[in-house]
């Protein structure tokens, strides 16, 4: 049995804890919300899963205590808050441990992917064996409900990814290993942008025909960018990219999809929910301005609608001429 510290008492932290407890691991959930932690001790997380009983979890309000002697440390903290706490987390790891990252996209206020920056910071503590990111089509509620889910464990070190697979895999939660960190990060970042785009066209009243066409063209743009960044082509068609794109780009459970869907009626306040695709869209668009040999017209079109408030019908007509 391994001690596993899960940092973050939100939906995905709870979902991962439910898998690990099912697998007879020694799990403790650290959080800063007293109500959530007390709820988890009783077997619930009503904020995210209503009155569904999950499992009675061990919890901690003390970060140092939660991390003490942990073999695995699961980072289930929203990306925008990672910068404030990650260095402290690394410094408190007192036993050889693998960091399991659930955060995606770009490190706050930087042009580095989360996994890349984590590896650099984690190198300051020799007890940290490395970083493995878990990426793929996985809504937390479906994991809690034990719907069959398969995702990638991504790491440059295959041995570490296999250890993560060993603690998570069971009859309904599968892990496929991938060593292409850059390709996986690109896929998981772009799918949020494209989910916003898919929501936009649905919000305009277009059908699944339009969404399917848009997402397919979006996959081509993921491929272009991935090859530019020297990622492996096969990663684009793995769970961390295509799999996540299908899920996020067509489901109303997706925050990014919901943002696009309600963009024109202002029903979503992005200051109150995490819409990862917005920051990713801004960064990728600005990066493209400096890369003459790389053109991604769909990404540019989504940016023009979201940030420059351009007429969406005009943008779509212009886009169709470029395809």
C-alpha cells in the first residue's frame, strides 16, 4: 500500500481519490476549504457531486502533514493557482515520491507548459523522482460514477508512468502510457480552445454538422502546431489529444464548451469559473504573430470573435474561403 497525498479537494481531486481508495491505497486529501474537507470525511463532496455518497476520505488541513512520507503526490489544483504553491509543495516532500500532475495548459504568466515548469522546479528536491501528467477524456462525475474511463499517463520516464498506472488502473479506470510530453500538452491545451469554438457555433444555432467539421479542421491545426514544436505525430491521435478533443468539444459538461455556448448572451462570468481555453487562446494567437511559416486560421478566427468582438458570421465566411 502506498501513501498518496491529493492536493486539492475539488471535483477531479475527489474523483482520483475515489479510484485510489477503491484500489486499496492509503489516501489523504489536502484542501483549504473546511466545508469541503468536512464533507469528504463524511463520504460526500456536495459542491460537485450533490448527495452522492462516494467514500469516507482521510483529510488534512495541514500541507506538511499531508505530504509527510507520501510515495505519490497528486496535484489537483487549478492551473491559475499552481504558481503560488508548487515550490512550497516540492520543498515539503520528505521521501522519494512521484508527482502526478492533473493541471493542463500554460504555467501562469509564462509561455511554458505546466508539466515542463513542474519538472524544472521539482529538480530542486532530489527526493522528487519526476513528474507524470494524467491527460485524457475524463469528466470527474463520470469517474465517480465508475463509468469506464481511459486516459494517458504522460512522462519522459516510462518507468514512472508505469508506477502511476499500477496504482490507478482497475476494471473501469484504464491508463495508457505516452512519453511525448510536448505532444500531450499541446493536445490538452488546444482542445480547450476548440471546445470554446464548438460552443460558439452551437450558440449561433448551427448543428452537429458544423461542430464536427470545425473540430476536424481543428485537429488539423493541432497537427500543424505539434509538428512545428517537434512533437510526435501519433500523439495527436492519442487519448490526450483526439480523445480529449471529442469529449470536451461536444459535451455541455465542459466549462470551455459552456463558455462558447453562452458567449453571445453573457450568461457565463469567466471571473467566477476556470475557462482554461481563454488564456491558451490568447497565448497561441500572440505566438502565431511571430511565426510566419505557421498559419492556424481557425484559432485566429476564434480569437477574433472572443477578444476582438468581430461579427461571427463574417468571420465564418472568411474562414470557409481559407479552408
